[in-house]
């Protein structure tokens, strides 16, 4: 494999959830490979920080501060971008969130909100970028799922259900859109130390349980996830589609 097969020069990559954590690391990894970045998240200040890091590489970036579950706003933002700057070549759906509690403790409104954020938004954003990808016969879509889609964890049922839905979405879109030159894949990280997980990982007993269940005996990093996503987004991964890649230090192999 040549180094050029991993490059994304001349491509435009849109990353949701790009204001911090895994999403920001993915944006930076794609920028390192030459992609122009469109950064999407609710937090404008966080997007500005990610954009500054991307710009330091000499790569162009733009920010779209919006809620990915805002259907009309999302559609309008993509339409306006495509009209003025051209189609999207790579979509990474990383926006997500979790509320950890027992299944019976969720209000139905919380269920609806968690599925909208972690599943439905990814479906809409994929549909929004598909026309441009299909017109050029080339596209990459990567969904950021979770090991929670593969193994039952003690809490977070709506999150797990939504992340499992992403795996079915990945398989079905890969089959339907493959003839148009679009690959669709997913990654399923285990515990990665970010702002969103710091609350549970700060408990020494919980952290030890996580590490003892992980054969490599370490947590993941945002860069671990970003490296895998960048590969799946590259020309080198052109014959990989419909796949979910666990990023878990061996957790799923040992547990399942």
C-alpha cells in the first residue's frame, strides 16, 4: 500500500461532534491527511479550538455551530455548504451522548432524545451527503458506535440501543449505497478517557473493573479512535464496507 492511498488531499470531510474529545481528534487526523474540514457541533467555542488546531496544519476548515438533531437546520446547513463550496466526500458521525441510569429510571422523553442524538441524526446526515457522493461515484461514511452495542453494560439502555442501531444502519446503507461508490463502516470504541467519561473513570474501583476486563490493560485514547476512522475514510479502505470495527483493546474478544 502506498502512502498516497491513505491521503485525503482534495477531499472535504464533515465531522459531527467535532468540538471536543473523539470528534476533535478525528477532525485533526483527517486534516493531517490533507482533507478540508467542515466541523459540526453545538459548542461554537469548542469548534473554534478544533478549527485553530486544524488551521495550524495549513488545512482549510469551516465551522457549523448547530444541533445535529435539528433536522431543518441540518438540511439547510448542508444545502448551503454544497451550493457554495461543493459536495462532501467524507462524513464521520461522531456526535453523541449518554445518560447513565437504570432502564426503569428513564423518562420516555429521555429515551426519545438519546435515540435522536445517537441514531436518528446519523441517518439524516448520511442521507444529506449521499447525493453528492453518488454523483461523483465516491464517498466514505463512518459511524462512531460503541462497545455498548456489542455487550450489555450495567446502565445506559437507550444509548446502547441507539449505538446498536448504528450497526444495522451501517450494514444496510453499505448494501444499498455500495453500487454508487459509497462505503459505510462503523467503529465501536470501549472506554476512552474524555470529558464525557471522566465522571465514571474517576472512580478507582470502576476504572479497575474496566482495565481488568481489557486485555491490553489500558484505556483508549481519542487518537486511537481517530487513526482507525482516518483509515476507513481513506482510498485505501475502498473494499471495506458494512463492517463494524471494535476499538477496545481486546475487550469484546475476551468477553464475547
